[in-house]
C-alpha cells in the first residue's frame, strides 16, 4: 500500500513565502480536487445507488469515521432533517471519540479497534442498513475493525479513502478511492482530502434525498420551518409553486400544514 497522503508536499520553504504566494499555491492544489472526485464518480454512483436502495427498503445509512473526514460527516448528517425533512436516524454519523466531542479532536481514538463496532451495535445495526467508512489513509483502525465486523454480520459496506489499494477499500462492497495526491502541508489531510470528502458528502446526501422524493423541481419543499428566514423562504416558495398571491394566506397555510410539500398536497386534495 502506497500512502500518497503522507508523501512530501510539492512545495518547499513555505515559511519564506508571502501571503499571496501561499494562497495562490493552495488554490492551485484545490483546483485538482474536483478532477480527482470526477475520476471516482462511477464508483461513487454505485455506492449512492446502494444507499438509495437500502433507505427505500426501510434501512439506515451510517458513516463510520475519524479525524477531519469523520467530523465532516457529522456536519453533513446534522443538516438533513432540517434541509430535507429526513427522518432522524435515517442518516447517522459515528465519530471516533463520540459526536459530542466533535470540537475536541480526540485523534487518539482513531486507534481504538473496538469502539466502532460497539457504537454500531448500540444502534442495532443490521443487514437492512449500510455502513460507509471514512478514512483518508484507508487504514484507520477504528474504521477498519468496525467494517470488518459489519462484513462478518452480512451488513453492506462502503468507504471513501484517499490512497490506492488500501485495506479498507479491499474489504468493503462499495469502495470509493479519491486520490488527491500529496497535501500542501505534508500529511495534513484536512486540506485536499477534506475538501474531497466534503464534496462527496454533499453528493451522497443531496442525490439520495432527491431520489427519495425530498425535492420537487429544484426546491426544498420539505425544509423544516426552524427560523424566520427559512419560513419566509418557504412562504415565497409556496406562493410560487401554488400560484398563491397573498403572502399572509400562503403563510397561514404553510404553518398549518408544516411544510411546503404538505401544503401543496393539501391543495391538490381540495381540487380533487
């Protein structure tokens, strides 16, 4: 296994560079990330389709991760119930050291070989579900051992890794390898690897939510009415989609229905 993520940066003597030089170099490296993700789209598409199938069948999706990638998966999952009205517990993120320690960066927990599976068992994970490991190196013990246990129990697995020919990718059903190359700061996988992971989480959650019927046209019709800004956006969305001319009437219907989707369905039922 070649750990490209640990190879020496292509840039030297960074402490002698100006701010303008440093940001230009980082931007140059960041431009390569989308191309690396593009190369992995066939494998990513297969993983997403399996996630959709599992969720359509009543199963759940779990991210199992550590480090920057694990923390990014937690942030993605947090927003799904509010953005798309996804049921809580449909998407889950298990972070080494615990999601409650998100800002503590308990990197030592990456080496815990028992916690991942123990946390999954607490959720009563089963073959109806799918578990996706997040590991830039492709060898993180917390992720690797958790996925091994899943495989032994007949639970479908996938992964997102940033090195070729890794132990994790070799073991799972749906591997996704996004090779972003050496980092700008040697070994700092919070940079290009983290950017790629964020892009992929966006693709997985957004595509899955669309496939599950949470979007109509290009609108968040199931968005939770959690604050004034979003409620105002939802009212205007309802006015546009249902051709309602009165803001106050649309708002009253929206608040009574609980979502744009429910309000539109209610209007369709009346017309029927």
